[in-house]
C-alpha cells in the first residue's frame, strides 16, 4: 500500500525546510537564502544553502542536494517511508494508507504481476523438466535449494511465445502485457525480454518485486540482462539483495558490495547476510547514496580481472567522494566470490572477507605491481596512477596521510611527493578524460537552458506544454525534465520534491538543484522562457521547411495533389516563421 502523494505534498508544504535543516546545521540568512557549513563534507567556509520557498537544499562544494525528505533520510538514516512518518509527526499530519489514484492502481497492478511472475518462474526452476539445464548449472556452481528459494531464483524457458501465452491464459490482457515491461514489440511480434535465462527478481526496500535480472544459459547475448526501466524501476537507484540485507547491514554497521547476482547468493549461502550488488552496470552515485542511508562503512569484493579492477577504482572514488569509509578484499587473479565458494568452500570465502585492507593500500598495491618502482619514471607513473583517488579524499588529513605512506613505499621525500601530487591534480582537472566527459555532460545547451528555467519557475510550464512537445527538444536531458514536469502537471503535484524523485540521472537532478539554489532564473523568467520557446520552434519549423523543399524538388510535378499539399504546408511554415519574429509571451493564452 502506498502513502498518497497528496499527503507527501501536504507535509512538505506545512514544514519549513530551513527549520528542519536548522535542527542539524547552523544556518544564517543571506541574499534570500540560508547558508551554513555542509553536513555532508568537511569545509571551513559555508557553501551549503537552503532555499525555503523552493523547498530544497544544495551544497556548492560537494554538489549534494535534495528535498526535505532526502535531507532527513540522509541525516537520520531512514528509508523514504520512514522519513515521511518522521516528518508527518512533526507536521501534525495523520498518514492515511487507503487513498489510491489511477497511477497507484496501475503501479499496484504491475507489481502484483511481477510478484506472480517471480513465483511462477521460481516454481519452473525448482520443479519443471524444462528447467533441468538451469538446475544443473546452479547445482554445479554449488548453490543449494534454500539459497535459491530465499532469493526466489527462477528460470524463463527458451520458447519465444511460451511466456506471453502463459500470462494471457492467466487472464492478463494484451494491452496490459504490452505496457508491463516484460515484452518488446518489433515487426508486429511480441518478444519476451527473458528467454532461456536464470531469473533473479529485483526487490526494493519495501519488499516489492520491481524488475528482473537474467543470466543467459544459451547463446543469446548479453550474458546478463535487466528489465527495461519503468516509472518504478531505475537501475542506477536500486541494488540487488538490499531488501534482504538491510537488517544485517544495520546491525553490523557495514555492507559488502560485490559485482554480480551469484556473488550475493554465494555470500548468503556462506552465512554472510549483508551483501548487495549493482544491477549489471557500474556503480552509480545514486546507489552509493542509497547504501549510505544504512551504513557509512563497507567492504568492496569485486572480481580480480581487469574489468573488476576498473570497477573497483570507480567504486572507491565514488565512496570516498561521498565520505563512505570503504575497505577492499584482494582476490587472487581470475577468481570471484561465487567461484571461491564453489571451488574452495565457504570457510575459504569467509576467511577472505574477514581480512580486507584499506582502499588506498589496495590501489597502491595494484599500482606498485604495474610499474617499476626502481626507476624515476616508474615512481612518477605510480603517483599519477593514484592521483585521482587521493584527489577524491574529502579530508586534507587523509590526503597527506596517503601521500606520506606512498612516499615511504617509493622511498621519496614527502614534500616532493606532495608537490608533484598537486601539480598532477591540477592537470587532471583539465586533462583527465573522465573529468572532460563530466564537463561535457554538464554543458548547457539551449534546450536544457530552457527546461532548467521552466523547472525553476514551474508556473510557466502549462503554457510551455501548449507550444512545445518533448520531441521538439534535441537534448535528452531537456526531454527528461519536460517529461518529469508533464507527469507532475497531470498528477497536480507542485512541489520540487515531487519533481526531483522522477529523475534517474543524479547529475541532472543536482544540476536542477544548483540552478534553483542560485536563483539565476528568477530574473525576467518570462523573457528567458519566451525566447527559448521561440528558438526551438524556429529550429523545428526550419528543419521541416528544408524537408518540404527537398520533397517538392523530388516530386517534380508527378503528383499534383501531393505537390499542392506540400506547398500548402510550406506556406504555413513560412508564415509561422514570420510570426516568430514577434516576441513570444509565455503568459498569453491561446
């Protein structure tokens, strides 16, 4: 059952976010906002802001921000539902669980389907002859029935139409199944996303099956495949096994992050209950933030191959930049947790997990193995290799401690190591491909500028949606903002919290928060948005006009009726382009 969005909005509107944040951070008013020292990273000069009328907080130092709910979730280590209850009590709002909307009814119907599918595919794996190959594979990997049942592991048969007609016989309509996220539709054919695969149900923190992961048994690439993203499933915002591991993570104040589904199963079977995994993709900032709600300490247990090392580096940097203390288990080359359980047994796996090393020691060991420590060039290469990690450390004490340890291993004076580190770090900020990619991703196109302005001034969206469609926007980030605003408009949700929860891209969410917090779109928003609409409409019309000119030339008078229609449309477009020379007033009505 779901807490109604109207109640969530009511709580946020009754409470002043500055008063709630003020219980944790000393805030001082300045320039229409409140400023204080950020609670999420160490700083001496305040860069943390709270904007009361927008209901958001944002730090210009660590770029962490959100709504009143995300702040309480971070500070109190609560789930979203727990944060709503926490704030409802403060606001004097009684939570009602009975109210439902069409949206929540649809969500409930899909989740009920997913739960039934999980149960059916698990039954097939455990009992049907058609799943013998999958059972044999899992048994050969050392997994017992208790583990498979605990995670509701299933099997999707290889036959193309079996899954679809199985569900149709359960009285699910064709339209409902088309929208379910379980099938794709190409060339008039219905194709299941999962065929001849071992199925792992992905469960959220409320115990709901929200998606599936599948490991192939045949020749169908890729090796692992996830359900497509839906309004209730974002790969970058969920973790496999988290719901089953939360209790243990809270009790032990520690989590174990592994690479794959089978690694989580292996650790669970060996009595280690606090393991989770990303969903077949590299770790995201959203997943780090999710883990941090339950523990600020963790252990990384990734594969020892080259891909595993790259994933480990990225994960370590993400955790350090989020002030999560992470240690690493070093595995011998070519092994992973599931392999260790299968070949060496549970005691061997538990022993390895018991003795992790610091993340810096792990990275330094890898760097020392890659380069010749006896040569000046080798020593320089090792320092360059470790510079991104040391730069990610939020504390100068941590940075200098790491540099001293590195200097001792390189047998180089600390001041020399420190001096070169700052030189390489400054070069890295402008030259590192990852940094360049991040900067490129943050480039503000005209489309994105417009939609950021609209997100900061929501009252203009009703008029914008009359003049533009999502497909008019060429920047996918701008389209994502438009779609989120459209969802809020249709659901009559006016808070920034309701808008922000609709984004799966954490960088885009932070960019919106940054622009709202700087208030740069508060000056003449009507002109900014009007000009933006005009530019995009002109671009669309000019593009169509060129297409029509080509079609008219190609037609060559072969079809008088078609040529007449094309000319009529061309005249209309030319007239519209002429009209756009007049300033668009977004407050006007049509």
